[in-house]
C-alpha cells in the first residue's frame, strides 16, 4: 500500500492555525471574556521561548493547553460548533496546489493521512469536504463528555508525528519508497524522510536548503 502524508499548517493551510484560533477567541461574542486571561498566561512562556529559555515544542504544547482552558466544561458538540464557525474563512486559505495533489493521490488510490499538531477535532471540522483515510492530531480531552484540562494534552509534534504514523499504519505493509509526504517546516523532516517522494511546500529556509541539496521537489 502506498501512502500520502500531508501536514496542515503552512502546507494544506497556507497560514498558521494558532493565529486564527487566537483571533477567533478574541472576537467571539460568547467566549471573548476568556481571551485576556489566556493572553496573560501565554506571555511568560512566549518571552522565555524568544530568550531561548523555553523549548518551542514545550511552548506550543503549553499554548494549546491554555487555549482549551477557555472551554473547560463545554461539550464535544459545542466545540464542534465553535470550530465550525471558522471553517469557511480557513478554507479560503487552503493551498490549491496541495489540494490538487490531494485529489491526484486519491485518484491513484493512495492511503491519505493528515498529520498535524493542531487539535484533531478542529482538523475534522475545518477540512470538512475533503477526504482523508486518517486524521492524526492533538486530541482534546473529555471527562463526562465535557472538555477537561486537568490532564496535560499529548501535543503531536516532531518525532511524535512519525510514531503516530507508524502506529496507525501498523496493520498494513507500506511501500514507503513509492509514497509521498508534504511539509513546510524543518520539524516535518522525520515524516518527510519516511518516504521516497518528499515534497517541501513553500518551505522555511532551513528545509529549503536541505530539499535543494537532496533534490526534493519544492512547491512554491
């Protein structure tokens, strides 16, 4: 079986997910009151990261944990509705060239995975209308069917993406050499290296340099 693995931020979606999520919370008629406390909480780890005192991966996980605290006690249905509200705006910024590749790989009957550090539930809503065999993201924790933030979320990032890909494909024999992976960031490298056809999408400079050296395809 051949697979095609797509990153989300900067790849399928041309912008940054967390930026639009922050804007949505800040301007939301119901939940905007939680924005100030979220913003105050996120400033210390953000500054520490800029000063290289706090790893980027840890800051991202902390940011996503704090964001969810604005929705403590909401049901899955209410979270679906919240994410649904920004679907239309986000889909306007989907990368058409990447969408074309997604459609091509579906026609070729490849097994399609979307792999991202974004919330899984969010990814399921904003990619509504697109077909993936599996979506791998950061799961929102629920207790008694309500958002629960007392336990630390397992943020899917870097090497964890690779582990999750292997986990969900464990029951299949994969033709990695004739498979594809799409990413924009150097942190996507572990996934890109899995396949025989890695594709850098509008890559950041570090990934662009590597992709050029190795003769990988680059989508501008």
